């Protein structure tokens, strides 16, 4: 597989001069690799791409499955100093969705807090991509941030049973992992840097346009049920329940639409 690493580096380096772009044939997980590096003191900014991951990780301790060549798997590692970290996964998701589907014509949407969903041919929601953000505290008590992105290019053979998966090739005539990375890398870096400066608030309206859950009944993994009412200006999910309005922070719970709906 040929990766446009040089072109991506050329476009991104004006934003972040110390950035390197690295492509590995195989690694356990690009997130794990960058977290290991950060813990051993390597905190330079890097875009690390893996053609294949042997132990890809998802949110809440889940595995991220992808056959070599069937997915784009990479992590962007960089020092970040935002005033508030809340909403970063939404900002990242929004950047990816807007890069891949700028007009909204493909129907890519964001499922709070870290998934990209789209309707499949039978009008059921299916997961196209997921985001896993981790941070490592450095010796100077700063944070090195690892933004992991996994995008299915073809439909994966092993799937998370709770939601069907879909590949980008099923909704775009042609798509490859290198091409997809070339589309999303620069906007993603720009988004991370803008988030550091301004937080999630400027993106709240744009998120609203792509919010899968908005005004839909939802069930939380702790059993609570209610109607999702969008996010506040820090990206916290608002859920209207019989017990009153609840604010849901991403680390705690898994949220699912209660009923499958057609678009
Ligand atoms: C999720 O859906 O729960 C998040 C999935 C994140 C997968 C990506 S693939 C690149 C990076 N490395 C990992 O091990 N995970 C993330």
C-alpha cells in the first residue's frame, strides 16, 4: 500500500513544525504505541499510521477489529493544553465527518460521544468509524494527547454485535485508506489546535447538524432512559428523563437510541 506520507507532512508541517508522519506495517495499537512512547518521554508530535493492528482498542475497554487493508487506523499524538478537555472527541468526529462528507450528502452523522454512523442500504444505522482519545501526563505535568481514529474502509468481518458496521466503500464509489487519510489529516490537526485555543463551544452548532441522537429516545448503559436534547457548549450530552434533565459526561456511560428509526 502506498501512503502519501510526504504530502501529508508537507501540508501539516506549517501548522506544527515538529510533526513527523510515520507509517508502520504492523503494531498492536497505534494508541498503545504512542502512549508507551509518551510514558518513556517521547512527546514529539506524530501522526502514526498502521497498516494493521494486532490489538486495536476501542472505548470502554472494547476491542477494535480490522483486517489489514480493510480499515484506516491511525493516531495523532501531540502536546495539548486546552483550558477544558470536554468535547474533544466530538470536535475530532466533526472534523472527520466534515472532511469526508462536507455537504452532508452521504449522511455521515455523529453518535455522541465518539462514533460516526450512517444509514446502510436497509436504512438501519451502521457504524463507520470510532474515536479513542487518551492522554498521558508527562514529567512536567503537561498532557500528551493521543487521538486515535479507526475508519472502516470495507465492512469488517468481525463486528461489535451491538451495532452493525459499514465500510466507506459501501457509500463512496471508491475509497482507500491512504486516500482517506490524505483527506482528513490536515483538517484533523487544524481542529485539534483550534480546540486547544477555543474549546468545543464554537463547534456546538455544527455538531447539532450531525447529531444522531438529537430528540430521540435513548437508553443509557446504567438503565436510565430519556430523550437526548443535544449537547451543551462543552459537549456534555443533555438527556431529558422523568427524573429531570441529566447531564451525561462521556466517560461514564454508553448511550444507544432506544428504537431503530428510518431516516
Ligand atoms: C471505538 O469505537 O470505541 C473507538 C475505536 C478507535 C479505534 C482506533 S484505530 C486507531 C487507534 N488505535 C487503537 O487501538 N484504537 C484507535
